[in-house]
């Protein structure tokens, strides 16, 4: 199964939502993923995980769930 590519504008929006949610958490795997992604990107969206070939797993999952809520 090939994952559908998330449109860039939507991926950025979802990424921002996920980052905001993760900031409220004390610790989680998702929070650490966001932390290292943002740290390595140094503010450059082109270097963030969502810009990769497979994209960010958190963004991909949220996008799939929004398209088809029965998957959740």
C-alpha cells in the first residue's frame, strides 16, 4: 500500500496543530519527534520531516484520519 502524499499547505497546518498539542504534554514519543524535527530544521520548513519523501508519521496519520474517520 502506497501512502497518499499530503498536500503541502495541509501538512504545514497539521504539523502546527500537532506541535501545539505536543507542547502541552509533559512527555510523549510524539513530543520528542517534534522536538528533534524542529531542532534539526532550524526554522526551515523545507528541512522538516513533513518535507521528506514519506513525510511525518504524525501528520500522515492525522491526515488519513481526517479523510476517513473509520480508520481511527
